[in-house]
């Protein structure tokens, strides 16, 4: 379980989020929504331990990230993975090398064991014949799938998706959403999705958390979200 308790996040004199509390239960999908610049990505990087809050605490499975030493922080973060908005594949590495990288960096598996796991994860995301291709030889949707295979290669407990459908056409967006749902159900992942893509929200539904004006202004099921009367939510839902 992930818990944010009364956290305030800011940089310099600017406060991004203020006195925010949020619980993310295990094995479910939580969708964090809001307009660009509302603090969605900053919140997720704080949950990942990349940023520390000015005030408050972030707990991952009971461990307070704000009180951990570097070794314990890295150990706790090993249970988390992120699918970056731009895929963040290494241009000079082929698909196999990109997906294998976390295993080479953080495990002592043999080359044969790594190759077997890479192939398994690529098959899981619908790619099994692109091992030697460079990212530049792949479409945007295929790059996203490779990045997803890399994100799950170490079997994380928590998976954060940063704008997973941004820049994709509607057909490919639907395929990525299908993959998110498939992985969450088959692997019992705790999935956290950051998005302002309303089509993505409609497809996934589930629990919605909306950020605005440095606060959480909605936390509840999709059906309540689309019928909410708050003008900020109504305006978001019209786009």
C-alpha cells in the first residue's frame, strides 16, 4: 500500500501541492487526472522517492521514504517501476539491450536467463520479433510497448504510467490501454496512471483522483466523476 500523509511539495518559493493525503490500495488501478501543470507528475515522482516533500510523509508498504537512508530507499524503490511519457528508450541500444538493462544492472542472472525473461516480457506486450531493432526503427506505439516490457522485467509490485497514450493515434491508444488492463489483471499489479486523456479515462474507468489548485478535489469512482458538479471537474470532462 502507498500512503501520502499531509504532504506539501514545492521548489524554491513555489508550492505545487499542499497538505495532500492519498492512499493507493494494492492490486487496483488509480487514475490521477488534472490539467497540465497541476502537479500530477510531481506527485508521482514524490511517491517514487525522486523528490522529497517539504512536509508530511510518504509510506510504501509501511516504510516512510522521508526517513530512509539511501540503501533502504533504493531497496524500497526496487518494488516500483515507471513507464515514462516519452518511453525513454536508449537510442544506441537495441530492443533486447533496452529491456535487459534493469536485469543486467540489478541482478546476477546469466545471459541465458536474461534472454529468456526478455523474450517472455516482449511476448507479453505483443512483440516477439524486434529484438535486434533500434528504437528509431519502431513506431511510437511499438516503442511504448518495449518501454512497458522494460518496466515489468523485474516484476514490480507498483507500476506508474506517465501519460501512457500521449502522442499515439486512437487505435494504438486503445491497444496500450488494453495492455494496461491485461497486465494489471494477470500480474495483480498496483497501477497508477497519470493522464489528461479523457478517452483513456473512459476506457479504464475505476477510481479517479483529480488534482487542482494544489489539492485533491475529487477521489472516487468514474461514474461519480463524470456526474460531479464542481465546475473544475465539469470543464475537464468536456475536453
